[in-house]
C-alpha cells in the first residue's frame, strides 16, 4: 500500500545558504509558552540582569519546558502578549546589551545513565524543533526502553521553502551522529533510520558518508511527496507500520525525532548551552534575499527580516513555518519561537486567497489524503452538525497537512472545516460521555 | 503598516481550478467536434453552437432567477452543451435542441442544486428525455456526407436487424463515417480526447477501461463481433466523457471500476436482449442512480491502525 500525497513546488531557494549569524536585536520578547503543555513560570522580574543561557522560565508541571534567556541584558518587563493563536500568554521582554555574555554557571551536563540523560534533555529546554514543540525529554523518557525497535530521525523537510533541517545536516551532520551515539549509549537503541526527501542531494550524501562509519544507521531516501515528514507518513514509509489513531509512534515501537532537535541535544551534551537560538529560513515572495539566519529566540520577526536583508515590498502575509502548515502571524512584532524553523513573507500576489467555488465532487481531496479521510464527506457532516458522522469519518485522525485544500480545484477551505469538525467531534464525544455517565447513575 | 492577512493553512493552492478542468474537457471534445463537421457537414456546428449557447444562457438565467451565484464562467455548461449536441442527430430541429439544453441545465442540473449536486448526467438524461419525446427526429439518422455506406441506419441498428449489407467496415467505424449521433461516431477523435483527459489528469483510466473492457469481454462471450461492438454506438463518448463525470459517478478507484463494469453490463444487456439497438445512455443513467451506493461500498478506510481508545 502506498500513502497518498501531493507534489508541491519545492522552492528550496536557501538550501545552499549557510546560515549567517545576525546582529543581536535591541530587545527580545520570549513567550513562556513555546511548547505543547503548560506554560513555564517566569522566574525573573523587571530590572534583573540576565545572561545568555540563564533560566528565565521554569517548567511548570510535567508537560512543560524550561526557557532560557537568549541575550545578555536587562529584563524590561514580564508582560502578557497575544500569541498567534489568539491566546494570552506571559512573556519576558529583555533589552539586550549586545555583549552576549554567556551565563557563568553553564557547564556541560554530567550524564552517566538513562535518568541523567533524560534530566539533561529536560534541562536543555529542547522541544520538537520540526514545528510541533513537544517537550523532547517526555518523548525520550520512555518507561520501558525495550519497546523501542527503532528511532526514526525526521529529516524529510517536506514543506516548500524551509531548509533549516537541510542546513543542520550539512553544517552539523557530526552532531546528528553524536546524538545517535548518545541514544545508543543511554537508551540502548540499536536501529536508527534517517528519512530524507530525495530533493536534498547534498544532505543525503553527507548523511550516507557519516552513516557508513556508524553501526545501525539506515538512510532512507524518500520521494519528495508532501507530507513525507508527517509523523504518521514517515513512520509508515520507513518501518511500514501504521500508528494507531490516538496513539503514539511508540505503540508501533518507534520514536520519531526531528534531525535538528537531535543535533541540538548532542551539542547541548557537549557545551551545556541550552536552547537559546535558532536557525531560521527567511524566504517568500516579499523577501529581498532569501537566506538562513541564526537568531536569538525571541527576536521580533521585524528585526529578523531587517537583519536578513529586508523586504522588496509591503508584506501581505507572514508565516511561522512553511506555506502548507505554517501559522499566519497577526503582526511583525511576533517573536521567533523555539520551534520556528522558517519565516515566510508573502507579497500581495502570493498571499491572495484563491476564489472558492462550489464543490464539483471530483474526489481529489479523498484521493490525495495520506490518511485516507474523506474531506468532502466531513464537510457535509460538519454542515449537518452530525457528531455521529464525524466520529465515523475519523476526522480526529486529520493531521491538517493541507493536501486536500491544496489539491481542491474549487479551493474549498477543507482544512479549516476539518479543524472546526474536530471541535464539533470533541463536543459530541464529551456530551456522549456525560450522557453515559448519567445513565450509569 | 498595512494589516497582515490571517487565515488557516495551507497558504498555497494548486493550479487546478474547476474552470481549467472544464476547459480541458472542452479541448478534449474539440477533435470530435471537428470530426462531426467533416462527417456530417456544417449543420453539426450549428447544433453544437445552439446547444452550448442555450445551456449557458439557461444556466445564467436560472441562477439569476434564483439569486444563486453565477457559475457560467466555470464552463461546465459549455461541456454539457457540447455533450448534448454530440448525442443528437445532425438533423435535429433547432427548437428541440434548445429544449433539450434547457432540460439538461434547468431540470437535471440546477433543480438539484447546480454544479456538483446533480445525481444524473445532464446531457445523458436530457437525451433520454428527448428520445422519449421526439422519437422520430431523434432517430432520423442521415447518411454522412462522406460516407462509404448507403444505409442511413446506425451500425448497431443494422447489426440488430441482421442487415449485413448495412454494416460499415471497421475503418469506417473507427473514423466515424457512418450514421449516428453527430459527435459519437468518430472513435478516433473521441479516443484522442480521452487520451488528452487522461494525460492532463482530469479523468482516471479506471472507468473507461472497465467500461470498454466489459463490453469487449461480454461481446466475445456472447459470440458477437468484439471490435464492431466496441467501436459503434455511444461507447467511446460514454466511456471517456460521460461515465467519468465527477458529480454523478463514484470518486474512489474501486468505485470507478465497479461503475465501469456496471455500465458495460447494462450496455450489453440492452444491445443484445433489449428492444433498443443502443444502451450506453441508459447504462450510464442507471449507474448514476447506483452511484451513492457504490460510493458507500467503496469508501476509503481511514488509516486508523489498530484503533486505540
């Protein structure tokens, strides 16, 4: 069986642009929530002097992540900001002094065994850098290590434009393999699979050369069919197993980790410098010179664009991430987050939403959905507000990859409908559960 | 600073639109249109023009009347008009062609909700209604202008009557120089159009292959002339252009195969055991009615793995 997908224009304009380090911005805004889970608790206050790598937000609860200062300078305020999804979240605004002094208490972590390894990963502030932002220490902190048959390293980078993972492989390939060694040593993993799309020839070659010197590493060169990097798709295309609905890759004996996340962990084990900066691809039709830049986390998008060479014209739409699954940001003041791998700035022409016309029942959506959902039927069920039908249609399986909307000749907003349908299904499931409980009483 | 656009992902879309799909179908129908003019003369062009114009006009007026969004520019009514014209004899009175177009667009398409909502193929249904209403003019086959046969009967009518002399040669069948509806006779032009649609990804091969193969196999099993059956009647236009209509046929691969086989079987039943010499139109209409059931039967199964609660 082959999973469906779509061919999207690659637009990997920046694949050959080695990242350049940008001048430190005047100030950074670091949100306390850049991960899935509970926001971190700010542990600094106005006027505090901070240095690079100093803890400013402490993980609050189990599913949470530490947050460190990305600049040296003075805390201007601990404020509230509106995130791109509209939620109000706490943030720490730091005026940078431009010195970028490293926090003196930083030392490489002492790692002897699995537990100390997981604590180190937790302390590093690592989250899924591919975009999901799930705290990495939870993903790696597997209770029963014998359940892991393989670690799949996600280097597919299937979104158009983005090349930051490609740069990780080219510039920090050694760290990817040091990360593999660490997982071997502390977690006892024996099999590693690096999944890369075939449009990244240089990265494939580099990974193959390094893999030749390491035991147990397979390089899977995958066709450039979007969404090759979707977790479920990648796991199926590498180990031929389907992750059960509502389950995790571990249910089929796999851990999936983004290539940049893995390289970062290896680097952290060596230096002890936590996650404070990111390599970000700056591209899009409004950008003067597409490039990869390394910036402190919290750098406002405005400063990022300026530092990367500025814009050709007024921006019409700005995205965190790629054009298929990226999030449109409400303003240029939004900061670069831990899981920001690209900032795409579109001009008016590229951003112009296509005209929606009536559905012609061509079936392109259901014939291109990697998870074999039927977006047309989901849209109908949503229109009828039928939770029962939505449950049968498994809308909760949808990963919002965007294939359906992309391929739709009528340009129906199918992903949007799926998102709404998921909310409807959750409401339906909750009310069904409440009713059942009532009956039991 | 101007305001930034905010919207749900994806932020790009593919190049395909309803309009350019329909344009592809129109392009695919052009060889057959040209062939009809060569075979049956300039009146074919008049009939095609009248059908296209009245389909577009009735779509425009009906949508205006119902205050629906205007969809004339999506070109689907042009496709309906061309297909309807192709299913009429060249001698059809103009007023009947106009009436047929109005039936196709207003009754079969718009009354059911417009594009994508109709359950039956507009052109085919209109043709069947016209065959019932105007059985005389609808079967007034004329001898093609460049014909090599004298009989004006269609090849299938000739074959049904056992009229060996009236049966055209394979070459004549392939080129379409024999009696029949103005756009259905030239297998060559229709196959060219079909290949274009396949190459452009507008249709998939499943329906036409299943349809034509079923007719071929069944003809063989029934001891009939396979090539003759495949090349005559409305099979080519039906298999490539009508049985592949999006709204009225299943969307899944297996659904399309079942649909094609069903069409083939009904066509054979009507041709060999029915009262009518030709059954392609009826077979597609009947299968249109079964489409929701076939769709349900062949629905994609979501990849839930072993479902975890």
